[in-house]
């Protein structure tokens, strides 16, 4: 089968390899991949910003956002049937540690992929694979950041920095939980326009010298929660000064750069906090599939392009260069 694999080493490279179709063992199934999302994390794995923690060996099939159909069952598997439509959790727990699909073990940028039975989430017939595949991560990660780490309550003013793959869904989900007002911050005019379409009350340019004063004018007290979906140090420094009393800065986008709090006295006086966030709880994916089925969330606008698996490298470049201002580019084997 065809698989887009990251070869680690001094010079990382993404290659299309012809590899054997894997055989499912006990507690596993073989999934025929119908759609797989391209995430900024994949870009960072390729460029070396991120490195797998638990990978055995130096080659891995990328892709942690995967949807497809159950193709074959491992020995003794009874909790799934061939033909089941599923989306796969972006990772699994092993000995108390989180192993990420497409990072620490082979993912879904391939024609087929293995999945442990407890990582299968059923999806309804009317949910297209292209929309389902990115619910784990692109949707569930901001959901977890908002509801668990950020603890956002209805009526609280919030800020969203970066309206890309995570932030665009973050705006929609903040609207769902009743945050108000929702203020989006992005340097791209098209992204700011998208934020308003997805439910933001105000969209600002981070280069605006009056940004902080505009946020305080709109909220009265500053932000109860600010979300960095971009993973940029300058974003974090800008967001933290826009917090109100007891405000939380939630770090969702990944970066290895340090964060600077310029006014530590004010940060302490107003009892503000910085909270790190990663991923989501397993039950969040099933919850979001249910919400989609009840039409509380809508993902069709998030599919920026569907491209063949053979063009994985082109899709990575398009996301990295923000060609067409993408939310999610989807690979289809």
C-alpha cells in the first residue's frame, strides 16, 4: 500500500513509500482510510520543531486525524464489525503515557492503518469522512481547551489568537458554550472575516496599536480567558496583557519558545494564570460527533481542499505557506 512516511535523522524527509498492508493483532482492527487531515503539527514534525517521544525506530507514517471504515478484525475482536464507519482517536494511553497516532506510532496518511479497538468512535452515515477525520484534534483540542483547561463559562469575555485550523473551530465552540463577547485576533484579513462568519463578535489585527484598549472597551474588564491557538511567543505576550482579573491564558498552539510576562506585579496582583493545554479527553470526540449530529456544530466550511494521498507533500507546503487561507486540507487515499 501507499503511505506518506516521515524519515527522521539529520535531514528529515517526507517520502511516499510502498509498504505492506499491516495485519491487525488482538484488540486491533485494520481500517481502510477514507480521509486524513493535514495539521500544523505534521508540518512541525517534518521541519523538526516537534520530535516523537515514544517512537520505536526512525520512520513513522504521519496522520493523527483519520476516518474510514473497518476493513478487517484482529483475533477475538467482537466490538466492531467490518464496514463500520469510524473516526479514530488521535492517540491512546499506554502505561499511563499518551502515545500520539502518526507521531509515536504509524498514523493514517496511508491506504490502511491499524487502530486499537478502544480508539474507534462510530460516526453516522450522514457525516462525510472528510468532515469527520479532523474532529480528533482540530475540533476536540479547542473543545478541551475551552471546556476543561480554560473553564470558560457562559457570558465570559474571551479572546482567540490565531483563526486557523484550531482557532476557527475555537470560535465556533466558544459561541456554543455561550462565551461573550468573542474577540478574534489574526494578522490575515481573510482569517478575521472568517472569524466573524464563525461567530466572533469582533475581529482585530494584532498589529493594531490600539488592540488592548479596544479589547478593554469591548469587555469592560479585560478577558476572562485568552487562547493562543497560534503557538507564537509574541502572541502570548500580547494576549497576557489583555487579561482581566483572574484571567486565564491558555496555551494551545505548540512552540518551544519562552513566554515573557512583562508586568509580573500586575499579573500577580490580578491573580492571573497561564495554563498549558494538549489534546483532549477520549470522550470529547464522541461528544462532538453527537453535537454535529444534532446540528450544534457544522464542519463543512472547514474543509479547505481534498487532495490525493500522493500529493501529501504539496498539501503540507500549502498549509505551511497558508495558501488559500486553509482551515483543514484533507488527504484522500
